[in-house]
């Protein structure tokens, strides 16, 4: 063995310490004599810390504990920006659908063409409000707007970072300026995560199959600086594109769809990374040799089809995506479909921390 492995180079491990790692700690308790418990729906008792007020409601967790369907295992307290979070880990016994609902089956497959101009362009609308065919709908009904949270905070973030760069290392003012930058970065991350969660859940709950592209996000967001021998071109423009790519978080959306589809009975499908979805005609299948980025309308030279290029790509993705069957590994190694116990429409009940049967996915949290 040469000591080599796939992926990026990894150096010597760094131990967790203040200023390097995320500020967090975990507290366990005896489940037979629980000391981590809810006191009402707005207060949580933590050993050594006492009773703290929580922002979100604990009504759902309290009901599961009262029914005996949930057992609190531990609580992790962490800091993000200027806020503290308490994440309660509970062992929950909950069934997962083994097949899509009638409404999901009626909607069928949706193709998702990820982009920067729009967060996503779909092959059919999320909420159909009309009985007209999809070809006659307004293209705006098939698009999911890109919130561009990074652009909204750019001026404040740049100002805070300039103030941080002008401080002296090791000073109290530098620590205070670093906290200001951390607060802004945390707010951007929370807003981005909220948008991705909402889109992922709507796709997983409204369609039987969600078809996406297998994107190489690391390659798409690589730097264009080059080397000393071979200098890059358009470095500033490519850096702006990289920020826009990472701001929409395509890898996080795929990771969330991986487990959300298994939660709600739908299926995740993916099209090959090298499939020319934008250059292929969705009507006759003709592949055109070139399609400039600034050309927003796809024109087929064979059948004369003229359609929005993103919608054309979404239709091709929906048609040619291959469902990820049991055994295919997704973002964090969790297979797609849970093992069924033979009952119609339901998978077997299982505790979330127990090993998944037959390679099934982890349970919902």
C-alpha cells in the first residue's frame, strides 16, 4: 500500500480547539432517569445548565414522548453566528411510506434543470393551477426563482471584511470584527439552507420521481488562476461565476433529495453527467453541435422546435434519468429505498439509531 486514497489531499489531523472548530458540546443522560426533558413547549431542561427558553415549539417532540414513540438520547449545544442552538437527539419509531401516494403517482416524473439565472427549471409546474397543457403554460410557472442571498448581503459583508482586515492580529477589536463577519455569514447560510429545504421537500412530496443531473460541482467551481507557467484567463469573471454556483448549493440540494425522497415515498433519479441535455431536442432527439450560453431559446434544425433551453433540458432529464435503485450510493452513503416488511404501502418500523435492514436508509429525525 502506497498510502494513497481517492479525493482531495488530507493533512495531519487537527484537534478541536477554540477558534478553529465550531463551538459546540454534547450532553448525554440516563434514559431511564431522564434529565434532558421538556418543561412545557417553550422550555428545555439541560443538566448543568438548568432550564433554557427555546425559540421553536417543542410540541411535536412532547407528543411523541408522551405516546412512547420517542426517547431522548442527548442534546448538542452549538453556536452559529451570535445564536445558540440546542439539537435534541431522539430515538423515534416511525413508519416510512414504501410507495408514492396517489397524488404523487398522478404527477409522475419531474425533471429538474439546475441553474444560476433561475434556481431550477422544471419539466412541469410545482403547483398546477390550470388544466392547460404544459407546452402552453407561461415559462415563469416552470421556474423557481433564485433568491441570491449572497448578493443581498454583499455590501455589508464586504464592509465587515474590510474592517476585519484593518485590525491588528490578536487584538480584542479583531475578535469583535470577526464576530461581525461570522454573524453575516451565518445569516446567509441559514437563508440559503431554508430555501434549499423548502424546494427539496416540495419536489419530494409532490412527484413520484425527481430526476436531476449528476453535476460535478467541484469542477464547476474550480479556480481559473492556473499556474506560474500557464496563467489563467478571465480569473475575476470565473471567480464571480464560482460564487454564484456555490450560492445556489446544488450539491446540498442533491444530498437533501437523497433522503427526502425516501422519507415521502418518492424516488430519486439521475441522468449521466455527460448527457447533453441542453443540446438535445426534446421533440425529435436531434443533438445540435453548439449552443452558446447567451442563447436562451433552443432551436432544432431538424424539426423546427423553438423552446426555452432550460425547459428543453428539464424535459430531457425527466425522460432519460435512471432511478437510483437499492444499492446505489448517494451523497453520504445512504441507499435509496428502505426494505419492506411485506405490508402494502409501508416499510417496516425501525428505530432511527438501529442498523437499517437490508441496506435501507436512515430513519427520519
